[in-house]
């Protein structure tokens, strides 16, 4: 079961979280793989999306934002756009647009930042917008302070968090075809709650890189390997990394309160879209193709409508569907 674990280091200005996406992640991949037009994502794209999904859950949980957090990377490579979206209830979805061939073992620069124009954007879209209110968005390039290309998503997001919150952050991310996981360690703000939409004070800036407790814990966290993150349970990870530290644990978020896949597409919504086209247009498509297939552009789920299904769209409740000339 997908799970999110939060914890504090007792007496220290450091907090942490571990997320493991299992069935939420495999369902997302299965929908894409089941799409007969697109097929499954290439391996490197799947790994990137998994890391993005895990990171987006960690960031959404970190700021407790009432709305959608949307993490995007886009640029001039064969992956034009990759998106992970997490709602305040931790429901999530993700997608990517692949327009070219990927080299074997492609990494972030090969997929998105070939010519150096890649960007990472984080958007906070409030659930109940006030009149005239716009979503908050922050955008950073996919390179460091010295214009060097960043090869890992975790490096990009650490750079983003440092710029937006003025708080030291360590991220470890990994994904395969069964699990997408992440570990976040962050130095807590000296005053108030830091969040992606607000700046930090001078006191927080002065602490960057100088808090010995955070630096020690961050070094331990950074020693976690990809294989360990993907294969070990959360209890084992925390015990191996922080066995000398006193952790204050929160109740894990699982099931309905934890991370889970959810897409807003549905057969009913697709049916309403077809109904809006009109019966003549729908019958024209049926006559040409024999049936209608509509795929969700976000999750890849395909919805199939044959002649009988289409006739029912235009039949009032309680009436018998008319016999279509397409049905023998």
C-alpha cells in the first residue's frame, strides 16, 4: 500500500518525510501501457515520472497547501513535457509527452535539457480561488549556479527549495516499474512556517549551510542508495540511517488518507463530450471506423464506444435505444 511517513528529530531544527508509491504508481503505469495508441513509457521516462510523483507528494505534504501542486519539467529534448499533479488529499496523477527517440540510459539532460533551455516549474493552484486570484508559480532552469547542467531531478528541486524557501533541503528519489519513492530532509525555518509561495527571513538565509545538526543528518540521508530506497521498508530505512537520532514519528498516511492514484477522466465525462458533438457527428465516426476510441490525454486510459453505446448516449432515460444501421 502506498504510504507517507513524517517525522521530526527531537530537539533539532530538522524534519523529514519518506514516501513509497506502490499500487498508486503501478496503476498509473498500467493505464499508460494499456493504451493501444501510445504503449508504455520508455524506461527513462517512467523513472523520471516516478521520481516526479514521489517528489510532488513530499512537497505537497510539506507545505499543506489546499489545492493542487503541479510539478513540471519541460525543454528542448525528446521529452517535451513531464507533469506530476498532487491534490491536498494526496491523490495524484502524472503524464509525459515524448516526441523523439531516447538514448539508452538517458538522464534528465538527455531527455529535457539537450540545448540548455530546460526548465522546472512548480505551480500552486488554490482549490477555492478568490476573484482575480492567480495560481502561484515558480520557475527555475535545469542548471546550477555556475550554469552546469543538473543530471538529477533531486538536484533541481533542492536548488529550487533553497531559492524559494531559503532552507537547506536534501532529497533522495528513485523509481522503477513497481515503486516510486523519496526521502526528504529539511532544516526547519527559524520563525513561522516556510512554504513554496512565501519568502523566508534574513535569519533563515544566515543559517543556510551552517547548521551542524542539519548537515550531519543530511549527510546520513544522502548515503541512502537507489536500491535501498526502492527495496527496503520505511522502518528499516529510518533505522539504518538515523539509529543514533531520536525521532518523533507521526501516524503514517495510508489508504484513503495516503497517496493514491486518481484522474478526473471517466466514461461518463467522455460520454458527455461525445454527446456535445451531436448524433450526426458520432454516427459519422462510427460509419467510418466501426467504433469510437477516446483516450485521456493525462493518464492514457482508453474508453471504447460501439454503435449500441453511442445510441444510448442520445436516448432519453426509459426509452429503448434505436436500432443502428451499423449493427447487423
